[in-house]
C-alpha cells in the first residue's frame, strides 16, 4: 500500500506539532521517522494511523483519501511504545483481538482464528506461549506479542512507535533483525518512529528526518549521511565536529580551520566535519595540538584543539596513532566537509 | 559487638517509640470504643441483645438500611464508572469543574446535604406543592433517605477509579480501537476489566458509608419509628431514651457490618496485589 501525506498541519492548542508535512511512502517500503523528542514524529505516525486527525492536509492510502477515516477502516497495525497489551487477556487472546471484534460475515471462524494466532506466534517465535499473560513475559517477548497482534488483522500498513525504546541493548539488536525479517517475509509497508539514528540507519530502506514539526530530509541512510540537506540533518545523523566561522570568496574560515566552501554564500556559516573524514597530514592541512588518545578496537579517537582553541575529534586507524604522544603538534586535513550558512 | 545497623534504618529506640505511639493511639481512639460497644451491648447477656435486635422497630431499621444501601451503592457504582471513564480517558471543556462537583459531597457537611433536599422537596420547598398535588412524598419518607445517601456516598467509586484510570492511560483503548473495536466493546472488554478491583474496592467503601450515614439522613428522615428510621438513627433514638442495651446492640450490629466490609476489603487486597499499598 502506497501512502501519501500531503501538506499536513497539526496543532495541539497553541503548539504546532506538524507544519506542512508532505511524504510519499512506497508500497512494501520500510521507512523510519527519525528525530529528537518533540519533533513531531509520533504525531505524524499517529496521523497516518488515524489516531489523530490533521487540522489541514490529506492522508492517502493507495490513492484513496483516508484523512478522516478511523484507524480500523484504514486497517493499520499499530505497535505502541509501551506495547499496550491487554493485561487481563492471555497472549493468544491479545493476538486474536483484532479478529474477535469483527462482526458477521467478516468474522473468521473460531478454528480459523486459532490457526491464525498460532501462525503469528510462530512468526514471532513465541509458539507455545499463547496461554501466558503479558505480566509473565519479558520485555522482548511482550514486544513480539504486540507485533503479532498488530499483524493479525493483515494490516495494509504496519506502524511502530519507538518499537525498541523500552528494551536493553542486546534484545534491541536481535529484535531489530527480527523486524527486518518479518517485514521481508510479509512485505507489508512499515513505518517506525525512533530517536535513535543508529536504529533508523541500520534498519530502514529510507529515513525521514524531522525537526520542529517539519521534515528536513528524506532519503536512503547513505544519502542522508553523505549528503545532508540541512545543518540539522548533518548534526543529527552521524557524529560531526561543528565549527562556527565565516565564508568569504568560497573559503570557510573559523576556529583556526580553513576549508573550501564552493557555492556557499558569503557570510556567517557553520562547518560540519565527521571525525572519520579527518586524516593526518595531507593537502590544505590545519595545525592542531593532540590532547588525548583513546583506542577503541581498530580505530583511535584523537581529541585535538586547533590553533584558535576549537575542540575537534578525529578518528584514524589504530596503527596511525601508535607513535603519537599527548601534547604534540599535528597536521589534520579533510576532503569532505559540509558547510551551511547560518 | 552488635551487628551494624542498615544505613537507612532508624535506631531501635526510635522504632519502638514510634510504633508504641501509633499502637497506643489506635487502641485509645479506635479499639477501645469498638470494644466498649460490644461490652455495653452484652452487659445484660446475649438474650437482651437478641431481644433488642429482633424488636420490630429494629428489624424495620435494618431493612431500611439494607434497602438504602442496595439502591444507593449500585447507582453510585454505575455513575462513578461513567464519570471516571469520561474524566480519565477524555478531554472536554468543564472537566475540572466536574471533578470539583464530584468532590462536593466530601466538602459539604452532611447536615447541609440533608437540608438541601428539605429545601427542594420539602412542603415549603421549591417542588413542595407540585409533589403534594401528585401525592408524592420524598422528604420524611424513604425516597428522601435514599436521595440523601446517594448524595453523601456519591464520590467514593469515582474518587477510587479516576486516579487508577488516569494512571493506566489510554494506550490500551487506542490499541483496541485501532483494531476495529467499537467504543462500547472497548469499554467492556478493555477499560472495565482493568479497573474491576478498584471498582470493587470503591463499592465496598461506598457501601460502608451508605449503611453508616447519619447526618444527612437524620435531617430528611423525620425519625418515624418503623418507617423512616435507619440503623444509625435507631441507635440514636434508643440512646436518647436511655435504652443503652438496645442502642449498643444495634450499634454492635452496625459495627459487625462495617467489620465484615473491611474484612472483605482485606481479602480483596490479598487476592489482587496491585491494589495493595494504595490505601486511604
């Protein structure tokens, strides 16, 4: 199911949560809505789900206008942040809920519901736990129940609100892979909200980055990382050193660093340099003093200060840092910097 | 050498002193009067107690008290459930006003509550003439007693359920609705089961108060023996007539009803650990 969001506005009282948001989601795509808290990403997800109605704009499912249609009519599967499992029902009853509520001809037979529940529990690797209550499950297991409950209605789109937020790092990692596997197995269009860029970049086909109720950039993980459209995206996705300065005649100058800034208008600007885009020596190098070295696996993190006192972090291969000592002068250069006027 | 005290533990003398203070206070103001009721009742033996309790006027009072509770409690349970659902799960203008209104019976003196009904439904009241014309008796009759009891016990269920429902949030309801459940289906299958223990707890408290209410009922009842006397009113009348054994016998029965309610509440808390620790 393709989904189109067209110029959607949403306010809560005087606080604008979404501001002229437009987004196209392709059929079968796995899309991440990434942004800091308060950026409007959950509001956007709930608007797609039909749990919030926009003040203006349109939501289309497969070309059909569903802007003011109920969540049930849209046939969405929604996985809530704290899972929202029905505490007083067994796992099997939870998963069957969306089928149990159907009426008349649409309602599957008891045997069919049982079969479907078993299938789904198998899909999320919870077979045999149908008789348990949510309180008897671990966090990761609850998440899987919530996922299979959302999938039970054969949704046109699967929506997940911070699906891994409440889990510890190891469970999070394995469930991430699981979600990818389930998405690939079912082919259902999937949108998830996260504030964790690693999660968004590692899992999604495309990432939409939100800030202050507006979409800053939509693209593949590589695109948003390598060619950030705005200063916000550059600072939010991946690590970056942020240097304040001035652009004059195509050259950025600030914090003791000079960088080529072709095509950037003259005036105050902000340069972003990723730590791993910095190299020791090279052409157009700037001078810095080494403050600290910390080795992490195959790489060494160098904390340096420039001649103007700006603190910069660089990441180099471990071997390159082996004969460096704290306090020594260095030359650093970069072939890649993102410069945005401010 | 004595074992080192746990870092956050109070010294022994403080624990003993505070515990003794609390227990002593409880014994003085709660246990002693309760014991006195039973001692006074049984002063002339069990026969006198049986006699006082099986007196026709006493039986009429017991029946009226049970009838009042049987009507007021279900009414307030249904109202409390509806009100707390509306308040906890929805946003609407005037919400804080409604919460204040629900608390009104707690903040108003029961005597005033009784007087309100006399003013509205009494002979000289707003609807007095209309009621006389249609031969409907509210004040100094059973309907007035039930109305006054409903008023006084109004907040118990709602007050118990509102914080519970607010704490539970609306995610489960949203989940149910997103899967196609109707509002009513969601209420019966999701909202109500989640608060069933809190509801029972509120109903028990409401019941205890409904049976024990004195002030408001006293104003609207008219104290007609065998007709409009509830148990608490009957106790007062007997006491004023210096029939101490009679008064304390009926009082003891009232105490037993209260104790039974509290035992039931205790059993509930054992059965449902989530309710524990949220006392009053």
